[in-house]
């Protein structure tokens, strides 16, 4: 009988610890990362942008792969033909509308805004022949930025 009580007590303590562990919120090692565990054991990361840009990371990844990898590094941090894209939203001062205008027609953007930063960048990278002329929607621009900033964070 005494052994049975010890066994029940041990099981009770284990269950109690398991319940407390499951109910206690887990903190990430990095302030900018939320980790979501899927039912099949997969892990997906979502990024908290200081700019509050929200987007679809899968759509952003598709847009990046189909349109940007020819000139920009996949890790967003290295130089390639084009400049690194890390901290893009910060450099654009959280203005996704201007960023979208630039992507959709960089020549018109430069004519309208006379952006010194972009003009200097074009001179440094000598990619004047490579103008951006896409037709992205606002959601696509946000998704692209969301993806870029998410990749750059790792």
C-alpha cells in the first residue's frame, strides 16, 4: 500500500510539472522572432517588424525568387550585382508606398523624388541599365518586404 501511494504521488508530481510547463509561456531567444510549432512537428518563423509591415512570407519568397535573385543575394546581406537588401524597410523609412513606386518604375520614381540615396546607390553599383519596372500590388510589396526582412534577421 505504501508503494502504491508513492507511485501515485510520483505520477501526480510529474503531471503537475507537465501542466505547469505547457501553460507557462515560452520565450524566444531573440526579441524579433516568434516560433510557431505546427502539428506535424514543423517550425515556422514569423518576424515582428518594427515598421509593422505585414505580409505573406510565401508570396514574398516567390516574388523574390522570380524577380530579385538575378541581382540581389539570397541572404539579403551580401553584395552581388545589386546591393544587399538587409534593412530595406529602415532605409525606406517605413514608407512602403515609395518603395512600391520605386519597384514598379524606378526611372519615374527618381524623376519624381530625386532620391539622393538611390542615385548614389545606382552610381556605386553601376546598374543604370537595370531599372525596376514591375507591376506589384501593395500586398505584394508588403509581402516582399516581409520576406526580405525575415531572411535578413537570421
